[in-house]
C-alpha cells in the first residue's frame, strides 16, 4: 500500500555515479527500480512476473546496500554494478523505462530474480542517463567478464 504522504511525482535527479555512491555510503535501505516511474507504479503498488504474468505482492526493486562480502572494494564499483545489471531493460521492454531511486519496506517476499518486493514506497529521485553511462565506463574498467543480466 502506498504511503498517502509519499509524493506522486519526483523532481529530484541523481546526476552522477559519485552522487549515487555518496547516497549508498550514507543511507541504508535504498533500492533501484527500472520502470516507467513511480506515478504509474504506485497506482498499482505491485509488479508482475514478466514470464508468467503473476502479480507480485509488492514492487520489485534491487537493493543498493553493500553486502559484507564486498569487503573493502570501491563503493563506486558496487554502485556501478547495481545500476548496470539491469541497464538492458529500456532496450528489451520499453524505451521509456528508466531507473529511479526509492526506499520502502520489504514485504518478506521475493520476486522471480530473488529481488525484494517493497511496500510503503517513497520515491527519491530519477537516475540520469549520464549516471548509466558512467556505470558502463566503470564496469568496462574492471578485469572480469561482466554484462547486464539480459535474457534472450
């Protein structure tokens, strides 16, 4: 259920990978969601499994909290990876799909990609296309083989 005090639209925009990294460093329980935006998402407060069409009991989103196994690796690289993992979605779903930052309460359920499902969502800001480009550059500098989680 949407918090009646949460804004229906967002005016804030995260404009750099460094800005996203700073938010991850200073705040817990942030999530990233790729969709048409909070105005549409919060009207339904649910997601659908793309394969089966099953309605999920909350909005699917990717957590940005750093896992303990990440150790002392650069937080900027963590932020880039979390953004880059689903950067294929505008190309395979709908060109209007964009990433946005949010907070919310995890329902305890998981989506089909093992992502948390959220209720009481608070939209925090759009993620600018420049941040995606910076994430792609950061990923390209890594030594391993790595790509978005695109399915064919």
